[in-house]
């Protein structure tokens, strides 16, 4: 009798798991893709920062005191990116729709890929020597 009750509970749990609507499934699938896109965006940013570290910085907003990419530059770069990710987190929490996840995922993958491309470009540049300090 207990085996039959246990089997019925397992079947009921399996059937209740099947009642997820296609809309909920699309949101869950989109949320997973969006989370992966955030990881791609972070990886692109980290690769760009690593490839720029200690080298001359072409962007005057990010250039440190000696014109090179340093801690100040990394802080500014992350300070620009953090509110954009925070906005996405706020929007998807407020309105978790498949189209929102899709558009944010596309944007994050594109920007992360662009940062990755910049990192590849930076790694291919010849290593410049830092000026010697007296």
C-alpha cells in the first residue's frame, strides 16, 4: 500500500511539473540565455581590461595620469558598465518577458563580443615599453 501511495505521489509530481505554460517556459529559457549573456559581457570586459593593462590608452576618458590603462581606468570602465547591468536587472525583475530577455541577451552578447574583439586587437599590438622612472 505504501509503495502504491509513493508511486501515486511521484506521478502527481510529474504531472504537476508538466503544467508549466509555454509562456513560463519561454521566460525560463530566455532568462537562462540572458544570464549567459551577462557572463559573456563580463568576460569581454575582463579580457579588454587585461589586454589594455599598463598600455597607452587611446580613450582620454579612461587614460590614467600617465596616459596608460591603470586602476583608475578599470574603475571608470566598471563604473560605466555596472549601472547598465543594474538597469537590466531592475527591468527584468519588474517585467520578466521573453522579448525583454531576448533583446537584452542580443545586446549583451554583441557588446561582450565587441569587447572581446578589442581585446584580441590589443593582444596583437606590439608590447610597448613602460617609460623608466628615475
